[in-house]
């Protein structure tokens, strides 16, 4: 079979349809409308449906990076959300304080991910009020994993949530980073990690510049450098917008608790990075 050209001039590729499905579908419920028939048997072949996925209808949030240091962990995210090839929002927030000693960043379907963050924050507060003490960091990480697993049905439709969870482990007296997959798998990461569409480029930057003896301020700078590198090569990651005053969101978690850096602090660090990149646009180089 070849192309069928309807009265409207729209073509449907009949050769792409399974012949068994054609016969069974038509005999099971015959219809005089060819469009209804194709819509029931192979809706993806109808004009306007080809190349369109349901998850493209929802904004996506990326990219998130985390860096662990001896004194704490830094979590940072860019501010762009995309919807297909369009920029859906220039200043979305993707990084949040979860409770006194943890923080969470989100990549994936922005609306679902932000709702998950709100529910997770309430979950941690509710547990502490009922039990009289907070969950351990492992307990928080595992609870988040179960919530992601609960979204598996939506993930199979393309609405995926991939968080990055960090915190200060009071029991072990050290910072920790947890990554996840779409099925709720939880993984304990060492030193640094990145998630989102620009994670490949961000992680490459972190890998070259990371040092285990970084100070917290140096870790903030490193995160911003990594987001710069991600924005260079990934259209889904937004670089800093100096004209509009849009800079990455940065949170640190230490033995003293979690705190979000105010915009002026992040702006100063970002502008310092920009000034250095004016002479080296590709950023700092690691020593050989």
C-alpha cells in the first residue's frame, strides 16, 4: 500500500499500517469515515499527529548540579523551562529547600515535579510532627524514591520526573548526594552529580574542575561554571540573563542547616565568572 490522499489533500501512509490491524479493525467496527477508522487503528498516522508526543505539551525543567565539599553540599539549577522547541519560562525555580537539612532539585516535567516537591516538603514536616523527630537522610531519600515510583504510570507516557536530592547526614556527619531514575531507583553519588538535558556537559565540566578540598564558596563557583558549560551546548539549559537579572538558584546544606543564597550573592559570583570568561569563553582549564 502507498499513500492515500483524501479530499482535503492530507496524505496518510497506508504502507506504515499493519495489514492484520487493518482487516481486524475494519471488520470489528466498520465505519464510512476513513479518518475515524485510521484514528482508531493507527492514530499516529493522521496528519498533525506525526512527530508529536504528549510530553511535549508540558514544560520541562533542566539542568541541576550538585557538588559535595568537606563543609557541606551545594545544589544549583538554571532557570529555563522548555516546551518542545520553545522557551516556556525564563525564570522558573528548580531548586528548593526540602527541610532544615536537605534540598531538592528537579528535572523533567516541570508541573508534576513542582507538585512532587511540595508534597515531599509536607511529607517530611508531617513525619516530624507525628513521630516527634525528623527522618534520617536515608529515610528522606527512600521516601522520595517511593514517591517517584508512584509516578511511573505518567513516566511511561513521557511525563518523567528526575530529582537530585542532597543533604547533611547528621548521623554520619557528612554531606551526601542522591540521584534517581524514572522508576524510583535511588543512588548514592560521590563528590558531584548532574541531571537534566544538559547534565552530560555539566558533569563533564564538574569532572575536570572538581577537587575534594573545595571550600563552599568555590563549590558555588564550580556549579555556576558547570551550568555555563551546559548552556553552551544544550538548548534546554539557560545561561544567566544579566539584562533581566535572572541568575541560577543556589542552595547550600551544611551542619548548620540549609540556606538559599540571595540573588545579590549569586549575581556577584556569576558576574565574576562572566568577567573571567570574557578572556576565556570556554571557561577555566584543568591542570594537566
